[in-house]
C-alpha cells in the first residue's frame, strides 16, 4: 500500500503531569516582548506571569468568553501597538484560539475581517505569524494542535475560522495537572467535544493512517475517562482526557471533521450556546443519521460500526445494543441540554440545516447529507 501524507502538527509538544512548572524560562526565551493571553481569573496564571516578568516585557490580555470579532480586534491592536514578538496563551480553547488569532495577525496590516472565511474577504495572511506557545487548562477543543482559530462574528450570527497552516503553535505544553478540579460541567462538555473530534476524523472522507493511529490510541481511554470524571476527580482520567484532547486536535487538523461541527459554528453563532454542549447534544443523532445515509448509499459500514461497537462497550450499563443510543442516553442523563433548550426553535431547523450544509467542517463528513437528513439530526437532538 502506498501512503502519501502531509502532516500538520505543532513544532514541539511537551506532554506530562507537572511539566508546565519548569517551562517558564524556556517560554520567556521565545521573545523580549511577550503577550500573555489568559482567562478571566488572573490569579490562576500568576505563577507564569510572575516568572515571565522577571526576564521580558510582558503585556497581558484577558479572554473571558469565546472570542468574538471585537475582542480579537482589541487584542490584535494591542499586540501591534506594543510591538510584541511572541504570544503565549494559557487557558481553555477560547483563550488559545484568541492567542492564536493574535499571533496570526499581529504582523499583518489589514483588519481582522479581511482574513476571515465565509463572512470576510478570506485573504491569506501576508506576514508570518508570531511564535505562539499554548498551555491548555481544559481538555476538549484540541485548539493547542490546530491551525485555525474560531471567531464569533455577532453581526453575521456565525462562528467562522481564521485559518493558516503557519498558525500551528511553535510550542505546546500539555500538563494534565492544569486541568485538575476543572468544574464538572466544563469537564463534560469539553470532554465530549474531544470525543466528537476523535470520532469525526475517524469517519471522515479524509481519514488517513496518521489520524487513525491517534484515534485508535486515544478514543477508548477517553470514553472510560469521561465516565470516571462525571462521577469523581481522578488524576489518571485527567491525564487520559488531556491526551485525548491533544490527539483530537491533531486528528481534526489532518483529517477534518463532520456534521456535528458543521452545525456547531452555525448554532453557536446564532445562539451563543457553549460549543462543547452543542457538539455533545448532536453527536448520537449525527451518528445514527450518518449510518442510515451510508446504508442508503451502499457505502461500507465498517468504520461506523467499529465506533458503534466501541460505544456499546463503553456505555454497557445503558440498556439495549445500540451504541449510539447508549451514548445519547448517557449524555442526556448527565445534564447535556437538547438543541431546542440551547436556543434553536424547530421553526429554524430548515435554515440551520441549509447554512450548516456549506460549512467547511461538513466537507469531511463520511457521506453527503441532504437538507432533510440534516434536519433529521436536529429533530433527533431536540
């Protein structure tokens, strides 16, 4: 068999419990004028900020929500004004996406909208991005290993991507200890996002040997870990979810996604609902409809049946033999809201389906879905 791959991964990845504490010196060495993007509680990252201030000029920027266009514009303007030469982001996926966008655009001269796909001009980034270092504190989006940043554009009610292969981080430090004691709701929604980002690349029309290897190693352990963390704090489960998140980012960056994420940007932009919860609410129904569509198209069911069997084993306390249904019942039982509860009325299902069908993530879906099949996913997820 001949395999041709062009793999996109961060330049360097450091993974391990307790690793972050000893990395401040190396991070500081990435530039003389650093910008540190962080979450809403600066006390949580004080240890890193204090170390960086000892050896470089530090500019800080708070990201307290999923990055929208005004927030990105403000952060990019600050980075340009301060002449920063490297960007560090420590936080969840939103923080990392904001930091990645700043690093991507600080050296360019155009407006943020100039470079956004779908709602903007989609221009290529002309200047090389600044060096970018990512330290995730949640396990879910895999943003630390992707080449895009998701940005909400409120005026258009859409979430779209700023995308460039050069936006891959120069250094990623994944220390599962930074995720310890993450709130249960965040743990579940972000963890189910990571699980979705392992399943969709495995089923994607762009799946390959590299991404298959990531999924084969990470998905079974992630399914076990998410169940443990739904019940109690556990360091080994945190380690498994951190690895799953990192793996999911590399998998989606190299194989694409599918219908769940095709919907997620549209629904998130229209409702403001949390990305992870949107993905979790759609996952089981998407798998059901994709399998039915594959049968109708006389396609191979080997991969999706592997996923169904894996889910059936992982959720063996749920009744029946249908792994997708078992997953869906477990997700609902653990408090994940349905699509209508997340703010999408049935009267908008048709328009949501039409908008989602042309999203970039949908191009990776294992089978081309019609508008009626996409509406069916929403109906089953209501």
